[in-house]
């Protein structure tokens, strides 16, 4: 039986073009978070005005950087409350050359909407707002209390979000958080993401002589920091791909057999995946694990950039004064980025040779996320996707980090659900970003279905 009244479905279908035009209006605002031109402020105001127009008490709230938007509609204090999260900020559109149309003039081609932010995250946010509007306009009221939180700095790492959440915890308190900023595993395979990897990002610098020196005159008498860095990096993995940082695996939660069995049924083509990345095979990572296991359930350590000495054309015979490497560790459930950094410090101290000084700068930390698969939010998300898209949704993990998910879980003490509507080829952060209109329209139905499903599951759990 459908949880979405026929009147709500009919409203969503009848207003598709109007909702698409509203999304286009938001997409035309070039709200790039690392640009200070007033566009983010305009986007925040647009979101506030739109929420107010559909029946929410809404306001723009300053956050120390780009503004956020908070809105609510409390229908009955005895009913559960759902917090809907999204972000209005977008990535820069560069490079502009490959775009087939203006990134800030949304264009529909072959049933897909092309624009910066079409998927990430304006299109997915708008699907949620369309659902809220439909309930109020067509059914007369929401089936539960709803709050909305729209952020303006997600694409630059949300530098002000943790103190903001702590300061506004009461206003944002809810029984769950719906985050529509994720994707299906594949077209036609609706998916709920229940785990995300965390992050520890750091830079190691090795110092040798006070300045670059002649490698002929001084070679053999002075330690070379580039040579030392190459040894240091090479020693971070053994021959099987296992990371050799002390304590790196101590807190890793093993993958359960039922998860592994479920993933083996997913339509994953290793050869096609390798081809899409331009590599000959999937040989990276730890031995003994499948590619999906390595991407989703195992921690990693990768060098993101390394530099030292003379790197221009031609030759220059020197022993460099310093060498640098940037490293990211993707972390899985229960790993603490600070413990990982402590292990890195111990590893570097033990392996830097005499005559070389070192320093470590930490650039980013994010804790991993693991939501219980039986959580009411996850089960409601599965039911909502089933109702809107048909078929049986799958439960997947994601190797990336969405730091605010963990912050919601830790600071608001709720289990969020990542119920996104994007597709794997939507070109997030790349030229020609797109959002399939079928995903947009059915996503709005799924967002509408989530509310009554969660309310019912929540009530049954409490009862």
C-alpha cells in the first residue's frame, strides 16, 4: 500500500514543469563557496524565501562564513521530527572549455538537466522541497514535524559547521536527518548509503641542508631529503598493500559475512570499472579483498602529491633543501583520525634518517560513519525508494567522506540516512554536471514517501 496519498502524487506530477523552473532559478545563482561576490548570500535568501512560500517558518542564519538557512514546520509536538539537510553552495565550474552549455544557465538535453549544482546538491535538495510543498498543498499538512537545514560551505569542507551545530543543537534537534547528497549504485538500482569513510589528511616535510647545494661538491657528505622521503613513502605499505603505520588497523570493524554476501549480488563489472578509470586492472589496495570491499570497508593510505628539488625542464645538479608529500588516509568505522595521525608521527620519527629534520602538518580530519542497517531511518529510506522507484533498494557503503553526516550522528545523537537520487555518471565536480529528470521527479516522490514511512516505523519502535 502506498504511503503517499494519491493527491500528493498528482500534485507532484501536475507541477513538474513549475518545480523544474524553480530549480533552474536556483541553479542560475553561481553560489561558489570560495568566492566572495554575494552569490552565496543570494542563494541563501532564495532558499529562505522558497521555504517561506511553501509554508515554513524560515530564516537566514549567519554562520561565521557563508550563511545557512534554518526552517521548520511543527505540526504536532507528539509526532516525530525529520530534519532535511542539503547545501546550496557548489564547486567552481572550471575548466569551462569542456562544458557544452553555460554552467550557470541550466539546459535540458535528452531528459537530463545540465548545470553546476544540478545534482550536487541543488537538484537533490529541490526534490526534497518539492515533496514538502506537495504534502502541505495537496494533503493539507505534513505527516510529521519537519525541519530544514541548508548549508553554504559544504564544498569547502564546512569549516564552520561543527560549532554551528553545537550552538543550534536545540533548533535542529530531530529524530533523524535525511541527507540527499548521494547516488544510486547503478541506474535502476536505488540505494541507501549506510557507511562513509573518514579522513586524515596530512603533509610531511623533510628538511636537509639550509639551501639547495651542489650535488657534485657535497654529494655523499649530506643526506638528501628527496631520497629519504622516497624511502619513507615506499615503507608505508608492505608488498601485499597493507599499511605499515603503527596501530593503523587496531580499531577497524570487520565486514560482516551478510554484508559481503549482499555486495556480491550487486551488478558490479570489474573490467568496465577499470576501463572507466583508464587502468588495466584493479590491483591496488590490500590483498585478499574484493574491489568493493577495498573501496567501502577497508582503510587506505594514498600519496596525493610529492615534490622536492628541481622539477623544471633540463637538469640542475643539486641536493635539495627539502621535500614534501601530501597524504590522505581514508578511514572506516571506529577508526579515529587523531589516533591515525599519532601513528604517522611515530612512523616518521622512527624512519627518518639522521641528518634530516621533519615536520607534519595536519590539513583535515573527518570521522567515519556507520549507521545501523536496521535503524528506523534506513528502513524508512528503503521503503520510500521502493515505493518511488520500484524494485528492491540495496544497502551500500561509500568510500568518500561526507563529514556532516558524522557530525549529525555525534552532535544531534541521531542516525541519519543518506537517501540520494544521483547517478554514478552525473559528473559531480566536473564539466557537464547533470541530473536525470526522472531521478528528480521520482526523487520527490521518494522524499514524500519517507515522511509517513519514518513516522510509522518510529511509532512502532517506541510502542
